[in-house]
C-alpha cells in the first residue's frame, strides 16, 4: 500500500513534468544548434546551444530523480525542494516588485510547495519515516 500523502504526490508529479519538459527542450536546443546555424558565427551559436541543451538535459534528469525521491519519502529530497522553493520565492519577488505581475504564478507555486513541506504535519511525518 502506498501511503504517500497527496500533496507530496502532486509536488513529485510537478517535478516529473518539469524534468520531462527540460529534457525535451534540451534536445530541441541540441537539434536547433546543429541544424539552424550557418555562417561565420555558426560554431559559437552551436557551442552555446549545445551547452544550454546539455544543461537542460542534466537539470531535467535531476528533477525527475528528485521527484521520484520525494515520492518514496527521502528526507534529503524534501530539504532540497524546500531550498529550491525558497529560492524560487525570492527569485519571483524581484521582478514582481518592479511590475512583473507574471511572476505571481511561480511565486504562488513555490510558496505553496514551501508552505506545504514546512508546515504540513502529514508531510513531516511521511519524511521522518525514511
């Protein structure tokens, strides 16, 4: 029987989706860097595109791994997600303060994840078991 709390499952699925999208965009950067570059700057554009693509693929793999570790209750994964969400909240505040209201969605998402993982008794108990 899987006793993973619903909130943890939702956060894990968000990490799975984020990782999948990052991997897809990473491969798209690699393909675009290979086929869309011509002329004198082709090598520079290819290099930058390849670097961005590889970084996105690595981030995507880590995100999926982190989502899986959350799902199975690894307490270190909870700590990493709390840190990432805290950084996400802080990163959303700057643009929001200068009129970037588009940052309300990531601010709310990171704030909800942060609040849930820090304050939910159910989540705390789940991660203490492992």
